[in-house]
């Protein structure tokens, strides 16, 4: 049981740290540069493609950081 707890602690910590670094990279490099995103209209898309990619990566990195924290908490609680 202790081996599982240690493995979850290490994997959760690495996942959390990796996700935080990836989240910061997304905030810096994938942020939309165009200030007129509201003025653009795309017939077949609800959002601007660049903004949609940015939001998708933000959600993914936030979800993986949350999973890493949950794994670390579960390892501590065991």
C-alpha cells in the first residue's frame, strides 16, 4: 500500500508541476495577439480559431493540474 501511495505522490507532483509550466507557456505563447477578435465573423465557427485553440489548451492544462493535485491529496490521505 505504501508503494502505491509513494507512486501516486510522485506522479501527481510531476503532473502538477508539468501542468503549471505548460499553463504558463500557453498563457505566454498561445495568447491571441489580435485585439479585434470580436469584430471578426466566421460563418462556420462560433469562435475565432486562434482563441478557440487558446481556450482548449487552458482548459487542458487546468484539468491536468487539478488531476495532479487530486493524486497528491489521495496519496497523502492513504
